C-alpha cells in the first residue's frame, strides 16, 4: 500500500497568499481524506528573498485556517530538517552524482557565459572546484520529448529543445528551486505533488532530474491559476492577496476556507457552503477544473455574511473584548442578533455594534431632519410617554410606536426616519422596536433627550 504523503512547500518571502492557502488546503484535504501525512517544507534557498518572520507568520495564518502539519520545522519529523537551507549536504551528494554521471556540468564564475561547457567532464575540473567559484548546470538532452502525466491534464509532452540547461547549484553553494524541490520530494517520500499551475513549465526539468537520479516520479497535479475578474493573474497590484489581511479585515477563517476551496474545485453535488470536514469528505482531484479560477471579492463578502449569520455568540463576545468594546451583558445578546444579520464582515459587525454603545455623531444635514416640527413632535411624545413602555417586551415597544403614529397622525417613513435617526444615527436600518430593545429604556430616553429642542 502506498502511503499518501503530500507537502506544502512555500518560500518564506512574505505573507501567505490566497493561492498558497488554496494549495495548502487542497493538499491538506487530500491527505486527510486518505489518512496520509502532510509535510511543511520551507523552500528558503534564495537567501536574497528571505523575509524575517515570514515562516512564523505563514504557520500562524495556516493555523488560523485550520491547516496543520504532521511534519515540519515547527513540529519535527523523521525526514527533517524541513528548512532547505539546512539540507545543503544532502543536495551536495546528489549533484556530485549527477556530475559523475555526466548529467550535469560545471561553469566557473569567471568564464564567458556565451561559451558552451556542455562537453566538459567533471574529472577534468574537479581540482579547479576547490578554490574557484562555480555553478552546476543540468544537461538537458537535445531532440527529445520529455513526457509525464498530470492527474488533471493527462499526458503532457515537452520538446526538450525548448529548454535551456538550468542552473541547479548556484555559486553561493545553494541549490536552485528545481533541484532542491526534487531531491526533497524524493527524500521526504512525497507521493503526490499538488501545486499551482505556474510550476507546470518547470515540471519537465523535474522529470529529467528524477530520471537521471533513478527515482520514481510522484503523481503530479497542477492547480488552475487564480485570476482577477479581468482574467489577469491574481496579484498584489489589483488588491489584497494576503490571507492575513483578509483575517484582519474581519473575514472568518471558516468562510475563507470555504471560499478558497471553491477556487477551482467544487463538490460533486455543487454545494456552496461547507465546512472543512465536509470538504475533506468530498475532496477529489477529478473535480478540480483545468481553467483559471476567478477571485470574486463580492462572492467572498457574501459567503462571509452567511458565516457571520451562523456565528457563535461566544465568538462575538471574544471579538468585542479584543476590540475593547464593553456592552452590558443583557444588551449584548440582543445587539448580537441585530448586527449579525446586517454585517458581511467582523469589522462591519464592530461598527454596527458601536452604534449601540458610543455617542451618535450627527452631521449638519441630520439636524435638518431632527429639528423639523414633525420630528420634534415625535421626540416630545416619546420623551413624555416612554416611562410607561415595558422594554422587556418587543410587542409592547411596537405597540408604543403604533401609538405615536396614531396619536400624532404621522405615518411610515415620516415617523420611522427621524425616530431611527435620533436613536440609531441613520434613517435606515433595523426595525425601531429592536433598536429600542437593544438600547434599553435609559439609553433610548437619553438619545431622545439629546435631539429634543427645548422650546
Ligand atoms: N517553493 C515553491 C513555492 O513557493 C514550491 C512549488 C512546489 O510546490 O513545487 O510555491
């Protein structure tokens, strides 16, 4: 039996990208479905692109999105080290093997890069390598078709003449991505490579390396590109792509997981809303699409709204605490019910909640409405009769509102707009009785007193 072993292999060059989260999620779902293992490997061989704190950040973002690892730099494992920069001796064994077999060759730093060194033999330059800097290049055969199988795309063939001999070891002694990636996938016994389509053009080089080193190929799946709505490749230039910033903006991890899973994949029954566990249960590589997947922010906002409506009360309490918003316990529950229906993100929820706690901030135009004769009649009526209303009963509050309407003969929005503006700061919004219930008697009374002009 093959043990499914997959890996997520980011380069620590910044924040976790939405595309990275998708790759991690698909690998995670695949491995969980088959009770395999998922490995985190840090591909940090490009020392110039390394960013401090990137690895911690990455693990934190993945953790928040419930992607955890069986092996990796933070949890250990029998195939470590899991930082490529700590595996130089392993790469060295294998590049020497390639050199010895004449599948790779040396180019020294001071040599004319336009000359052809393909015929050079390792034995002849071994001595020079001791005190001269060099790179190691892989010898790509001429006039050959390099073919491999992609689980989504089927058999793929590449004309070897279109490939240039790539550098596999740089002059600083570090391997390049291609070489380290292949050596590690083999050494770490990776059975399935699931990664973004941008790596498809590199795959023939990897396939050659496997062949030269006499290793079995893992199964390859290249995930469709993520696109902006104008079909260009999703990038920082057109908006946020960092998972962390979506979490900061108030997108719930569960919504983000659900949304990102649908970028290029869907369950067979086409359900749109599902949990990570449901995704794992339904995950299957055949349901991944080949064409690019468009990132639609509006859809993400909609989906987040769905999750906010299902959100746990305890989560809301924690969230308020984090933002130093303290609300009376009894009121919090009512406010929670109101704001979760009206918000698409946690930040919107926070702003909505603040309306019930902080002083309202009126604009000049608001005073035109608040100071009108009819509005003042309403406020006066509320002020004079509020004492008799039972604020524990939504029905009683609603009856009171009807009473205002009947007594003053002010109906519909002529009544609701100014009243809502006075106690909620906006003329449109939740039902007035619900606002009043959430505010309670004292706060409602205080807000009305504030807009009442004494004559
Ligand atoms: N280090 C590559 C990246 O940053 C990994 C690509 C692969 O999975 O082979 O995406």
